[in-house]
C-alpha cells in the first residue's frame, strides 16, 4: 500500500499516515515495526520519552543495511522530552535520539510539550519529595525555538515543529521565528476535532498531525498501571461511525482515519497487532461523501482525553496549554 504525502516547509514530503509507537516497547515493537514497514508504512512517530527509539533504530538499520530501504524513503519523527525544554538541552537530546535511532538526521523534530521539567539524568519524569512533577517553570519558548532552528542549520533535522501547544503559544513562536514551525502534533479524533486550531494552522501553513486518532482505546489499560482510572470514550463503537463503516465495508477505525485524512490532517495510529496495523493503512481505496463527512464532523464534542494531569501539579506550570479547559478536566 502506498501512502500519499503532504509537503511541509522547504519541500520536505511527509506521508499523510504514519506509524504511532507510544506504549510499545522491545520485542513486541520490533516485530510490529517490521510488519509496519512490510505493510508500507514509511512515516514513524516516536519520542525520547517513549523509550523505544533503540528498537526502532535496530529495525531501520537492518532495513537500510540490507538495501530494502534507503534512509530517504523513511520519514522519521521524534520529540524533545519535557526535561529538555531549555535551549542548552536541545542539542544533547537530539544527539541522543539520533544515536538511538542510528540515523544522521531525523525528518521532523518536535518540542513534545510546551511545559518543562527539571533535567534529571536517568529520570524523564522527576518528582518532588511531595510526589508532584518536578517542573522547570522558567520555560522560554522563544529561546527554545532558536535552539530548535539551530538543529535545522546543523542538518540534524529536516524540519521542526511543536506538539501540544495552544494557539497563543504557537502565535508567540511564529512572531519570533526565523524558521517557522511547519507541523503541530495534537490530540485529534472524532470527539475532539480542534476546528479553530486546524483553521489557524492552515492559515499559517502548519500541517496538523492527529495523535490518538482512534481515541486511544488502549489508554485505560495503560493508565491502570499507574493506579489511575479514566473514563474513556468509545469512538469506534459510535453508531454513526458503525453505520458508515458497514456501508463502505470498512472497519470503524478505517472510517475515523479516513475522515481526518479527507480534512488534510495527518494521522499516526498505533498498533502492534499486524492485522490491525495493515487495516489502518488500507484507507486510500475509498472516499467518504459530503453527507458522511458532515455526519462525522457533527460528532465533535470538544472532548480531550490526554490532558497531562498524570503529571501531578502540571496545571500550575505557566505554560500548561489547557488552562482554559481546567474547569472541564
Ligand atoms: N505528541 C504527543 O503528546 C502524543 C503523541 N502520540 C502519538 O500518536 C500515536 C497514536 O496515539 P495513541 O494514543 O497511541 O492512540 P490511537 O488512537 O492510535 O490508538 C491506539 C490503540 O488503538 C488500538 N488499535 C489500533 N488499531 C486499531 C484498530 N484498527 N481497531 C481497533 N483498535 C485498534 C491499539 O491496540 P493494538 O496495538 O493492540 O492494536 C491501541 O490500543 C502514539 O502511538 C504516538 O506515536 C500519542 C499521544 C500523545
Ligand atoms: O506522547 C505522550 C503521550 O502521553 C503521555 C502521558 O500523558 C506523555 O508522556 C506523552 O506526551
């Protein structure tokens, strides 16, 4: 299956469907990345905090050295951890990611979150003695962005972007950037369609990537490991999605992914199951009509699943992005 691409800044091409890897590690991920590459995925989304860059690097280097793929065939995305959200930490963390991924450059480097943590070696999520997340409240986006730009100049990434930033935070970067961000990665699915933010990004030539495009159905199980229960919406069992899926002889997952793609949004579903990851890439052989698009657009509820409250006390960081929603969280 061949996936179409969208053009980011400076003619960098990004496949509109990528392979998400959060919560996937080690042996399971190794097999799954193999299966994903076999299935035709050419865009891989990881992050330093996912602690799986080494496995991804191992599989990619095998494919590159066997000649099955060339480096330029792959669009590789990774992210600066929150503990690296200060200018002097950016080169250190990008260098680490490049070493783990066994590549000379990434295609897109993202600032993972707008808030910073203390930079504690060996602890990606440091805590205070009281159990709160150990924040660095001095996070300065303009200074940080200059360090991101320097990574493009050094040839260590083709493009730079942000993730989980709100509109005001993006505006501030745009006002001060020499190299504007060309990608915003945010939570986006049928129940959180982010219409205003998407419109704003279009106006500013920022390609939007939808994370958790299926509504992150495995999240409740994942959070349970940390003793947290969450009330997860079940987008894939929504009757509107189900009816459209039956009509097209497609699965519910394929319908919600196709819905985003038809709105020029890049999607990065995660699956370590070979059957499901093949299912998720098989969305380029049908089209939703205007009435189906409208029915799916109407499912929007502004419902955010990932608000970072897992990091206790994070809402008190000056750059916590969802302050306006706090009453609703
Ligand atoms: N920038 C950021 O802050 C964030 C970025 N991300 C990125 O976005 C990616 C995707 O988001 P994520 O939160 O993982 O959630 P997704 O919406 O991609 O959902 C993943 C879950 O859905 C299941 N699944 C996958 N395909 C299907 C299918 N066809 N039918 C039914 N269930 C399916 C998976 O299980 P199984 O594996 O068993 O198939 C897994 O439990 C992440 O992996 C990560 O790369 C995610 C969160 C935050
Ligand atoms: O990508 C991510 C998924 O969500 C996690 C927990 O909220 C974060 O660590 C990270 O931003």
